C-alpha cells in the first residue's frame, strides 16, 4: 500500500433520495440540528452565481498547489458526486478554472469544493455550477502529485469521508456523516418548519418575545425598575 499516493474505492454512498430531500433544507438549520459543532470554516465561500450544493462526497487529498488527483477524480466521478478537495487551504496556486469546471459539468458532477484557490473567477461566478473555495489566484497548478482519493479528509476540523453527504448554500458548507443522515434530516426539517411558522407569526405581529426578559432575569441581569 502506497500511503499518500493512492486511489481507494468508496465503501458506501448516501442515496440520491436523501440528497434530494436535503436540497430543500437550509444549511443553517442542518447545522443547528448538529448542535453547531461541525463546519467547514468561514473561508469556504460559494464562487458560483446561485444554487445549492448537495451530493455524496468523492474526497481528494491533494498536495497544496497540485491538481493531478483532482483531474483523476473528475475522470472517475459518478453523476451526482460532489468532489471535495483538501488542498491544505493554500491560496498560492489555483487548482481549478473554467476548463476543468466545463469538464466536470459534462461528467455530471454535482459540485466541487476546493480547500484552496480557483481561477477564472468571473466565468465561474457567472455560472450556476456549485463551486466552493477559499480564495482566488491567477497562478496555475502543478500536476505532479502525490495525493489520495476516497480517503478521510478534514477541512477546518470538519471530517469528511467518502460517501458522506456534503451540502452548501450561501451560508457555507457542511458535511453530514453517512450514518447520521436520517436523524439529522428529521431534526433539521422540524427546525425549518418551526422557523417558517415563527416568520409567519412575526409578519402577523404575534411573535412571543417574553423569553428574552425571562432569560435575563434567570441569569441575574440588572434591569431598571
């Protein structure tokens, strides 16, 4: 076994049915339902014009500034996969640009996450292909390797394993571990429904705010007579 330069097969993958369900739940609600303990970091921002990201992770661990393994990941990706690249967060060299994005779209890739930089930002920003990255650089990548595919990776403390569910919207990126997908969905859906109802109450002027004063009193806050 060649540690650091290898391609593995994913042992399992979240189903398209679960992916479609999660498309309709805000990432913030999912995050709250995971006790706000998981996040890919505020540096990862959507580089595309609009649209949510959702799909099973095809993970890539790349040497900073090198995109050889990302090229191969696009070659072997299945339609609907989200390619997630841990490139160490380095912004010196861009790992992907408009040509690779065009190829990924042709392959049916559902989106790409780069813990690193992209280029051709204007072209990518004008499109709807979901692409999250940490920054932009005009300097191109190297293609030497090494790297690994379908191994566990971590982005800002968020562990992602091949086949986990990866979701993203304007608020950022989140991974839902494969075994937790059903439970988290139930919690997030309930949270979303509750917030939708609360927005309706706010619009009607019926939102109950008594909890704020009660919380202050319980915590011993000094209040005017």
